[in-house]
C-alpha cells in the first residue's frame, strides 16, 4: 500500500491541494487556519499520520510505502517535505 503525504504551510497551498482533488477534513483545515505556524502544524500531522499508518500496516502484515509530495514553490514547504521524507525513512527502517 502506498500513502501520499504533503505538508501544507499556507492557505494558498491548502486551496491548491483542494483544486488537485485532495479531500482535507474540516478539523484539519481549522487546525491549519488557526495555528500560529501552519507549516509546523501540518508537518506534525503528517508525521503522526505516517506513524499511525506504519503501525497499523505492520500490525496486520501489509507492506507499505510513502510518497511525499511538495506542491508548493515556497522553500519552507519544500524543506518541510524533505524533513518529512527523512523522518519517514527512519520510521520504516
């Protein structure tokens, strides 16, 4: 199973993700909109999702992988995607 994760550090990126067809739950949108630092909030949510998905799949023996996307041209969001990919790589070892 392959899961795709993408960090979101701004309302513009959130709107773009929606245009791409990504369904963003209302609670997550609210968390990002009201966070003092949406990028840090988004990175934390992605890391938590990766941990939960990894634990679940390993628990029932499903092979898994992750695709980390960066849909923004903002350096901060690209750097956060690189951080997320490195974190997930360590998680999967």
